[in-house]
C-alpha cells in the first residue's frame, strides 16, 4: 500500500501555503527562516545558561568579598 504524502502547510501572515508549491527561491528563503528560528532558539537557550552562570559567579564573588571584609573588621 502506497503512502500518500501529506502536504506541508506553513502559515505566513494568516495565509496558508503548501511548501511543495514553492519555487526553488521561495523554498530557499523559507529554509533560511526555519534555520534562523532554530539558531535564535539555540542562542536564547545559551543566553539563559550564560546569565545563570554569571549570576552564580557574582554570588560567589560577593561571598568572598564579604568574607574578606569580615576578616578586616575582626
């Protein structure tokens, strides 16, 4: 039994398009958009990791500075 290929539909500005009907240039532009969405998501994820890491280092630095201040006062 042959499988029927389901159309790949994308919605842009509330208009549905069948990707199979795209010209080569339209397909290339669409693929760029998909790739950029993936990169934006990946970069956002990395930014979250970097922000948490920086916050942790700032916390550690503050703790060390407070310990040093306590030694000076004592």
